[in-house]
C-alpha cells in the first residue's frame, strides 16, 4: 500500500521538511518504502533539533 505523505507524516517531520527544501525534495523523490522507513526513523527523535538533524541527513 502506498503511503499518503500528507496524511501520515508526523507533524515534526513535516515541519522540518518544510524548513529544509533540499531534504523535502529528496523525500519526494523516494519510493513509498523509503518514505515509510524515514517516517519510522522519527519515532525515537525527542527534540526539534534532533528532527532538524535527521531531516538534514536525507540530503544526498
């Protein structure tokens, strides 16, 4: 089943992606499975600074 990013993104991830356009573009180019893995990777993040660093790591 394909992920609907607009409905399933955690709020913190969505905000961090909005603030980092390069990372947002990378996320948009990912397959649904890759996007799901990124979302799963957010579950242990506990601060906005950690989320920003995680999102910045998406830029390849």
